[in-house]
C-alpha cells in the first residue's frame, strides 16, 4: 500500500496530464481554424496601372466562377455552419461573422429585399432603394444607403411635360425634397455613420409620364448646402455624397461644374463632399428624346452619345465605360478631390437585346458586361487619378441596376424575378463573382 505522500503525488500528476490533454486539443482546433482562414484570399494589392478587362467568353467565365465558388464553399461552412454545436470553450473564436462583399452592391426597386429567400447568398455589402428609411432591413448585415429625393418646382405637375417653355420653372426658383427635414434628422440620428446621397439624376429632364430629380445646377448647389448642413447637424459622422449624374459625358460634367462653381460663389468655400458619386450608363443624349436627354439649363440639343439608327452596341462598350470613369476622376482631380472615394451608385444594361444588336435569347451578353465591369472596378488602378488609400483604384464601390426591376428594360438585367422570387441566371453570375472575389471585395475601401 502506498503512503499518503505517494498518493498525493500521483493525483497531482494525473491532473497535470489532464490539463495537458485539454490544452493540446485546444491548440489543434485553433491551428486547424487558422489554417482554414489562411486559405481564404486576402491579397488586396493591385498594380497601379491600367487594368481594363476585356469581356471573357461565356464558357470560360462559367468555368472559372464555378471552380472558385467550389473552393469558397469548402472554406465558408467550416467557419459559419459546423455540423455539430461547438463547445462553449471554442464558440467565440470559430463563430466569426460571415464576410460581405463591401464594394459590391445592388439597387432594389420592386419589393423588400427580404422577400427573396436567397438574398443573403449574394453576399453583397451595399444596397439602396432610392429613398430614406429610419429602420432599413439589413439581411446578413448589409449596408443601406440613404437617399434624399429633390426636384425643382414647376408650373405644371412634375413628370407631365419636359418642355420648359410650355411648363416653365416656378419663379422665383425653388425646390422640394423628401422626406421632410424633421424626418431626415430623425433618420440620421437613428442611423449614425450612414452614407447619404443627395438627389438622383438631377441632370435628367422630366419625360412624359415620369421623372427623376430634375433641377438647374445653380439651384442644386443651394439644395445640397441645405441638406448637407441638416444631415451633419443631426449626425456629424454621416458620409454625404452628391447625387449621381446619369453619365460622366462632357455635357454632364459641365452641369457638375456649374454646381461646383455656384457653391463656391454663394458660400465662399469649397463644396463639402465626403464621397463622390456618379452613375455610369451609356445613353444617347438628344433633347426631349429617349435616352438621357440634355441636362437642365444646357443650350445644347445633342450630346456625345448620339449614334444614329439602332442598334447601339455602344451601350455596353467597355472602352466607352472606361473613358467615362476616367473623365469623372479627372474632373475630381482638377478640383483637388482626387483623394476622395468615388462610388458608382447606379448602372447596368437598360437597352433590350435587339437594341444592342444581339439575339433575343442571348442572356450571356448582358451577364458578360456585368462581370466585365466588376473586373474593371476591382482591378483598374491609376495613381495619377485614383484614390491612393485604396491602392489607386478609380472606383471604390458600385451598385448594379437592378435587383428586381422587371419592366421595359433588358429582361436579363435583374438578379431576382419579383414574380417568382427566384434568383435569375444574372443573379447567379452576380453571386458567383461575389464568392469568387470575396477576399478582395470584403475589404473596406474607405
């Protein structure tokens, strides 16, 4: 029989071995999880050179996306959906929040985003719905961009007549905005740090039966000052962006210059813009005709994109697309705004296939354009124009039009069918791209 001292010694040794086994198990688990995380793509560096991507053919794009998605699916479930509930000892470490593609967004039109069962699978990090909301739904933690709608007052109902001789602006010039000032302040307080867009296509004249936010550039400078001051007074951490012009063509940049110069003249200071913003469509510019028409206050009757008879394949031309983005960045640089982020808050394929000169059943052409623009935004950098804090990229975030606008535009542009609530082939391509490039897209660009 062992003496008492020997018994205590063996008990102590037993406890030591027990602790060593527990710590070894913890070490193995943590090492395995760290290895899985390390497998995710994290390299965000890009060469500060022009990286305009040509459109890949459909089969190559599908093959590459499918392979990358498979790799990503091997990684994500290990972190977010273990087959058995983890021990409380390990739960805080391995239950990391699912990353989102912060740079990549969409515009929702027809329904609440939560109407679509697979919406979270897009992993998109930003959306807007062309209004402001105090309690926006945010599935999977997606960011919601607030928008204030503005319009210059007319002597006839808004959206009924684009002829400013027959339907002139009210004198003295004035404007309306929605929601009202009290509601804007309440929303800002309830959602600190939000991104706010002041207006939407103020450079777009009304057309028969509909409208955007038509306003003379000189009056928009006044509206911007009022609303910027209102938002910042309620939430100093808010990030305020100018409303998006339709497209950065010479006529539209001239409109923007009038806003910039008027603000300086009226308020004696540089226009305060936290985030610059534009749309990136390629639409014909002809006074009072289909397309983008001519900006308010302009004496021009035709602009840069008047291509004559249809079809107009220029609508999805990546060379023109690049030219417009660079033109906007050059405009920013000329005014000391290069070191500000730039977002594209709306763009997509509006023209029907027949207007593009492709077969009606060709869904791949619009999809190829979409993914080519994603490549462009993610990879195109130029340190003579771009935002140095984001590796000189030209564009920091972008919003595809649209999530679900099933109407008289191209039938392959929307990501979800608002009638069936099912994801479309375009939506699947969006999702595959988001998953494939999650490592880069999840990096906060500003």
